[in-house]
């Protein structure tokens, strides 16, 4: 959490958006798309960077809805902000709204998720495939050493929310375990909030008593899956 706060603060400073000399005349719009702890850390980073510089910060939450994200961006364009700091809902779908912001002279700064455009002035993004691969490597070791190379696996993703990110992480995970002896994918469903994931994972556990591993592609899904396993 502290790392994400520091990264965002450093990014804003590096792009010249929160320099003390500019602070009085600088307005930054920050957009998150979830209330999960992961995004609260990014928001805290923006708030701290802006507090240190003394500028104005406008925060919005798109709730991972493309139409709400577009509306927020248009609102900030109308407000004449200096920059928009955003984790785009969609790599391609978010381009038109942010292009309008760029065309209006507003700096676009990315964090967490990429954008299929060349106009953002800076970004902090990670590889979703690499995130999945790192978890998959740990799972592969566990399956090999503890389960004799055989496992029944369930996947929890967020395809209907953010298909590019969800598929990138899930495919990265699968790439590390599919070469083992006998891997059966018994279920693959969406469940990215704790409330949704606990219900989905509980149903999967009931239907698959021989389940060995649940892979959840995000924080909310992981929390819900853990709760389901504990309840079972």
C-alpha cells in the first residue's frame, strides 16, 4: 500500500503537476474505479501528493462503468482541470473520452491499467500477464510437491468488468500450471467483489468436493474465495 502511495506521488511530481511553484494554480482530477483497498491506496497517494504541494484535487469513482468514466472525464474537461490521473476502465474503450481531455490541453496520467494511445504524459502500469504468472509459478510448485502434479482448479475472474486485465492475469496463471501432469479446470466464473466471490466460490466448492485450488484474479475475488473456503 505504501509503495502505491509513493509511486503515485512520485509520478505526479515527475510530470510537473504538483510542483510547489505551480500548486496554487494547479487542479488535478483523480479517477479510481473501485473502493477496494488496492484503489484506496492509490487515492491516498494522490491526496498526499496534492496535500504536500497545496493544489486542488478532485476525486471521482467510475465504479468500473465506461459511461460513468466518460461522464467524469467530460465534467473535468468542462472544469478546466490541468491533469487527469486515471486507471482506465478499458484499454481501448476509454480512449475517446481521454482523447477529448488531451485535445482540450489536459495532461493524462495513467496508473494501474494501460491505454491504447500515445498521448498520456506518464504512466505506472504493471503486466497483468506477469501478475498471473507469478501466482501460477507458486501454484505449480504446490501442485508438483504436494499434489503429485494433479489438481482440480477453479478460476475466479472479472471478465465482464475488465476483460483485458482479467484474461491477462488468468492466462498468465494458466500458462504456468498447464504443463503439469493432470490439471482439470472445473469452473471459470466471474466474482471480483468479496460478496459476489464468496457466493460463487461456495457454489463451486459444493459442486466440486475434490477441488484443490481456487485462483482469483483480483483482491475482491481472493477475499471472497478465502471466506468461502473457511465457511466450508
